[in-house]
C-alpha cells in the first residue's frame, strides 16, 4: 500500500512539475502588459509611500493620480514584493498561488464530501493544469486567479 501511495504522489508531483516547468519560463520572459504594469507599479508605490498613486501622461504633461482599480490585487502585489523582492516573477507568484489554491480547495472538497479516488483527482489535475486558460490566468498579475479562487470558496462553503 505504501508503494502505491508513493507512486500516486510521484505522478501528481510530475504533473505539477510539468505545469511549473511551462509556467516559470513564461513568467520570466513574457513582458508585463498594461494592466499588469499598473498593478505592479501601484504595488511598488504602496511599498515605497503607502499610497496607491501612479503617474500618467495626460494632455502632454505628467499627472499624478490616485489609483483605484482592483486595489486588492495591488496590495497583494505589494505583499509579495515585501516577501520576495521586486521583480515580475515575484509579482506573478500571486496568481500562481491562487491557481494552486483553487485546485487544492476543489480536491479537498471532493475528497471530504464525495470520497473520490486518486484517479479522479489525477484526471481532474490533468484537465485543470494542462488548460491554456489556467496557465494564462496563473501568469497575469490581475484579478482572474484570485476571482477563480473566491468563486471556488463560494461554491464549496456557501
């Protein structure tokens, strides 16, 4: 029984390694796009001044304004910067964490409520982690991955 449990753990570990093996080079080399840059800039500003302020060119001059879009993501980005330093890879760990937590909540719920088998979990893991949409949303410093996590929490607990 212990050998079977070990081989199951190795299979799932292999699945995660494949996902992270694809995720890591993309997280490092894909440039941030506009909304990501905004959240990362605001996260840096929060880290430096404690205020969600950004600068933008408005009618030919540099204008400072208070950033108010999806501030929770900017605060999470700030927190990740505090923990790991300021880089695009560190900022992108936030959506990765929420993606992994979303699947973990699903597995916990299905095991606790429906007593599903490892085979079911493994197939669900393949279907989840090998989707290009899941990979994409786990890369972007936006609200998509946290929103999926909160949706899963809502479905499971309420």
